[in-house]
């Protein structure tokens, strides 16, 4: 794992964290065999949708059904990346069709891709070499709201405050 990898703590609503305390953690996927076994027990309807994923601080890929919260998938822990991943059967086996950093619970940067890449390479799953959809997250310094930056507009969707140009979830949200 790259030494400069950022670890992301949960930054979502406290009530979601509390509700997820007893939810099962995502399935750890370390090998192709782990992936095939897990995909064999998820329902057909689940296979048609992207999965929730995290890469935990050990560098392991964890998968859960899409309706799962990222914080539950992570077992409440800190992650190196989080988002959604769609898998498809390809000529050489399972491969990544789409993958994003879409997680409003952890708000990871697109720069978290190397952790995902390393985890997928270890499992020997073909992937596109980058997030197919990248999300930009910022916390509003005025009201504390988590924002997804759309169309390059760094303006808070709640209070119209200016959002910082750089990722800022490492700053505690206390006082908002």
C-alpha cells in the first residue's frame, strides 16, 4: 500500500452510524475464489446492480449489497477508499464494469483510486484503471453540510456558502 494513502473516517450522519452499529460488515474479498464464492450466494437481483464497496486500512476489498451503508460495509472503521462497483462476467471471468468513489458517508477523494486498484489487482479482477465516475466532495465551512460539487460549482447546496478548492473532511465538523 502506498505510504501516502489517506485514511478516511466516517463523516456522515451520527444517526446512520448508530443504526449501523450491529449491521454485518461487508464480505472481505482477498482472492478470486473469495469473489466467486460471495457472488455465488448473492441473489440474481443483487448481481444486476452495483455493490457497495470499501477498501479497509489493511488494503482488503469489502463488498456488500448496494442498499448497504458504507460505514456498515467497513464495520464502522476507517477506510482507504469507498464507493460503488458494478461487476460483469467477461471473457476472462469477473471484471469491473463501473466503479466510483460515490460515498457520502466517507467522502473519499478521487485520489483514493490506487488503494482500489491495488485491492482489485490482488483479487485478479480486470478493471478500467481509474474510477469510471469521480465525485468531488467538500464540507461547507459555514454550515458544515457535506456537498457533492457539481459542474465545478464550489457553492454549498444548503447555505450558498463558498466551498474550499481542496478536500476538507480532515477538519473536524464540531461547532456546525
